[in-house]
C-alpha cells in the first residue's frame, strides 16, 4: 500500500507537569489483551523493573478468569479494565484475550473427546459467533471507545513518566494519557499493522491513516524486525525505530548444571523414541498449522503437539480426524511462557511455518523460532526473508516451502536423519541471541527519556 512519505505533524503535547522526585520513574504499559500469555510485554516490563523503574501494565479484564488488580512476585503491577461487553466476550470465546471457554478441553489429546461433548461444543461455538455477529459493528465501536477511555483514565491516575502503547490499538489512549500528564510516549509496534493478514482492505487503510496521524507524537518507536523498522521509517518519514526482536531470555541452569527439561512426550503418553514435533503459539490461520498437520501423511512415525489456544483449534481438530491423524495430533492447551522452553526441550523438531499470505507475515520474525533455538531444537522454518536468514546464518534447521506439506516433511526427515548437528548449531545460536542483549538499548532509551 502506498502511503504519504511526509511525516505527520506532531500533535501538541501538554507542558511537562514536573513530576516530583518521589521515587523511581513510573512506566505504564497499555495492552488490549488479558496479559496472561503476552511474553513480549512481560519481558519488557521485567527488564525495566530490573533497571529500577516502577512498571504497571494496564490490560483487559475477563470476568471469572483474571484479577482486576494484582502484583507479580517481581513487583510488576497489573491493572485490568472492563470491556463494554466483558461477559459476552468471554461467552463468545474472544481468542485475543483469553483461552476462555476452551480451557476445560485443553487437557485431553484430540480424538478423545466424547461425541456428545463435541456436539455441544459445536452448538456453543455457533451460538456465540451469532451473538456478536447480530450485535454488529456498532457494539464493537462502542466497546472500543469505552475501553480506550478506561485505559486512558487508569493510566492518568498512575501519574506516569512514560506511557508505552503496545500495538496500534492502544496508541490513541496512550497518546491521550501522555498529553494529560506530560509523560513521554513510546509506541511498540509488535507487527506490521497496515499489512496484517487478518485485516481487510478497508481496515488496513483505516489503520494506515491512524498510524500516520499518531506516530509523529511518539518520543520513541520500537518494532520487532529490521525490515519493519526500515518500512516504518520510509512510510512516515521518521527515524528508524529501535529493533527489539522476540527472543527468549537466557535460560537458567538447574541444580545439575543443565537447563530444566520437562517431558512433553510422557505428558502426552508417548514413548521416548517416538519422533515428536511441535507448533507453539496462537492457533489461527496463516501459521502453517494445517500444512504441518498434513505433513504427517508423509511422516508415518511422527507425532505433532499443538501448544496454545485460539479460535482455529476446532477446525484443526476436525481436519486431524478427517485425515485419519487424530491419534498423532495432540492439543495441549497453552503452557505458561515461563515454562514453555523447558517443555519443548524434550521434543525432536520445532516448527516455524508461517504462510506467505501478507506482507506482515512475509517479513515477520516469530518468537517461536527463537524459542526453538533456546530449547536446543532443530527448527523447520518457512523460506521467507527474516526467519530464513536466521536459519541460514546459524545452520540450526532446514527451510521449506510453507504451503507444501511434502516439502515440510522433506525438511523434517533431513533434521531427524542427523539431529545432533542441528542441535549443536541451535545451542550456539542461543548463546548469541538473547533477550538481555536485545532489550538493553530499550532500557537505555527509557532511561534517557526519564532524565531529560
């Protein structure tokens, strides 16, 4: 999409309110999810906490699932605001905020669900989708206005020195809060919002206009890949944003001097010698899960673990059953980000099969790629620019055509034929690619913003 090259005029900001020196600088982060599984935001918050900042994350409340206010062991404060249709969204299985109604199904492998329960689940899914469809865009627009206002008011009440918007959908309330308090404004663009796979042409055009309008007000822009940094700079005439990749933290060692490892095969009832590969992340279209599943037709001994949650799971369960693969596809449900790497360390092959269905996906650098490397796993990866470059540079996996199950199977066979060579390369890469190294420039930038 062609966008104007000239930068947006910087909106006027309120004069600095002169925050009193009453303790550490306060950073308030805004997210439009329930902050249960948001690894990137959690790690950024932890890095700033470790540097002496006071950090609060303002997220969305899910009735019956999340607390409105809580404080983590490391001192991170979490405040959650209600949506206009909070209970309706929970009923509707809003996959952007919480596992919701699918949680009680996440402990059983696919194919073990009783027929009556499956039929009930299908009726429930159809009903909840219809409820929000009938409600129409008016309800969604009203909800956006209410949530934005609540995010803004909560942020203002915390008297922040820095307000950080995580993704474009929180940038407007973050800017409003920054104007009212004189706080500095950071925009962390987790993906290329104007080219997302899930958005239609009108939505992408609207997001482009909104980003064009607001980005000039930011004191710092952050994004997740070098390609995205260059594109944002060219589109909006701004300095290249700071690149902060979705890399895991350096893994701690256990009492035996080795990284912790939990046996996912045993959890799934598989023998130690059964080859197991895994997908971890949000279960949605465009992530190559269907093609990875179909690759099992060409890998008769291999099993697949699908780790995560999302609205696309029922489709995949049906696909596995119809393909005669239900006994080799295992849905584990979400695993806490702090434990994920220790669980996937026990498998044989990681996957990062992103489909080339949008510019955002084509130029992405998913955290699941780095999670695999930090687990010491060979990773079968889409032959796309950013993620393909990591595999070519490290030798820690094989590239494949993401839309071709047979080619995915070919890459998996190559890895399984000589796994230790790939594992050694993955371990070397993990030593060099750590969150601690990547996040240091962000911490320094926030420190500069709060000392000006």
